[in-house]
């Protein structure tokens, strides 16, 4: 019961943050915030924080065990789904900006993973697949959003170079952006190896003072990497770095992610004063759910029927979609109003589908692990609680 109250309190806090932003913008007659350089940097920083929290949940052991699934998740699970959503939106509304909106909601929010990772709902294999998919699709979606932004701006007759983090819409520009991200990840890897060699590694023969200094240095370097990635919009590189650059942070990551979500929702409320587009938002939400239904089929192949159903209805959006909308609002006015409506539609369908699946779940799921006594009955025990999240912790 206490966990259920906590989950409801978090949801209420998110809604309250959005309403607070909306009321403040309405009372203060605030307009044009999205054109401020400080606004874009803040939105990028929030996105960087979210990506660090996402990739720290990935277990390399699970990745190695499900490598074909990882490849499907970052290709079919992201690229194909983004293309389907963007194609439907462009065909219906004939606006190049719809290409970007389709990509912005293509990823799965980690809260969906937490909700469906209850042992009494899905099998261990399904939980691993869902956690890997949800963690890897965020950085890939960000990279696609940047590239599609350049294409949409060019089709609209705008300046493609104004898209954050990308030079233009040519394939070469995509390769240059990918190269910059890989170089950033390589720099992070070199710094991490130096820290391990200096004594951060488990079992290193160093004194407590040196170890404490190395831990503080690792945290400081992680903060620098986050800020640098936000400044240059190197989100894919930061996500890769999050796979190995993991200083001991305790609950800081989860709390930072929650704080980023609240701040992003507040900013979303500030911009919603300009209005929402219900029709485009509803179509975008329905297209995202339908695309996920289609692409989940090859990814969930070989799983029990109950697992396949939960994966098929696993589309849910949150932090990443909200922040991408904030970033895109600068070049595509009205993005926030459309994406906010789509998020409501998507999450409502997800919640309804989960309730129906729970009611019709066959008794005694053949591959499901027994329920833990400390499991949260709401399915939201903690922000981003995913199995095997501590595999890569360098120190215990």
C-alpha cells in the first residue's frame, strides 16, 4: 500500500509540475521562452541526465545474452517504428514537421518497463528484452530526431544547420554526427580506464583517502561529460559512455532522473500556454501505438503468448518524449502542444491495455517467476527498476 501511495504521489507531482508551469505562463503572459539560448541548453541538459539514467540500467551480461534482440531493438524497434509513425503523420497532414514529431515519440519510456517487469506479469526473458529495448532506444531516437530535424527544416525552406547537433540533412552529415558521438564516447572510455588504473578498480591497493579522491573525481568527470554532451548535443556518445562510466552514485541517479522529469514537465506547462493541437496529437498517439504493435512482433518472436501481448502494448512515453518536444519547439513551433496530447493518448491506451491484460492473464504463467513479497502492487516500485542493473558497478 505504501508503494502504491508513493507511485500515485509521483504521478501527482508530475501533473502538478505541468499545471504550475501552465498557470505561471498564463499569469505572467510568458511567450517566446523557447527561443532563448539558455532554454535550449537547459532542455539538452535534462535530456542528457535522462540518458545517463537510462543507460546505467543496462546490464552488459543481458546484452551479450540477447545480442540479436539488441540489434532488432535499435533497428526495427526504433528506426522502423520511427519511420512508420513519421510516414503516417506526413501522409495525413503533409507537413514536414510531422516527420520530426513521429520520431520524438518512437521510444519506450522506462516507466513502462518498470510497470511490466513484475515477475507475475512476464517471464525473465521478456523482462530482459523489454529493459534492453527501452534503454537502447532513447539515444538512437535522439540521433534520429536530430537528423530528421535537418531534413524537415530543409523541406520547409529553413536553415538545416539550426537543428541542434547536426550540420545538415546529407548522409555525410549523419556520419559526421555519428563520428563526433563515437569520439566523445572514446574520450569517456579513456578517462574511465585512467581512473581504474589509478585505483578506482575493486581490490586496488590504495588508501581510503586516495580512493575517496578518485570517487569524487569520477563523479566530477561524469558531470563534465553530461554538460559537454548537452552543449554539443552528443547524446548518443553520452549514452554509450553510460554503459561503462559508472561511478558509485547510490540513489542520486534515480532522484536526478525524477527531478529532470519534473523540471521538463514544468517547462512543458510553460509552453502549453500557446495551446494544444488535439487532432494532430490524437493521430500521433494512435500512430505510435499502432507502430509499436507492428514492430513488437519480430522482437518478441519465440516468447509465450502472454509475454508477446504485454510487449505489443508496451508503448508509453515520458521523460525523453517531453524533453525532445522542448528541444524541437525552438525550430518547430507547436511541437509541445502536439506531443503533449499524444503522450496523454499513448499512456491512456497503455494503462487500459495493461489492466485488460492483467484481467485475462492465464493463471500460472508458465515462465513467470514467483512474485516477490516486496513487489509493488502498482508495478512502479522505483523509478527505472530493472533486473540486473548493478552488473557493471565498479565498486560495492
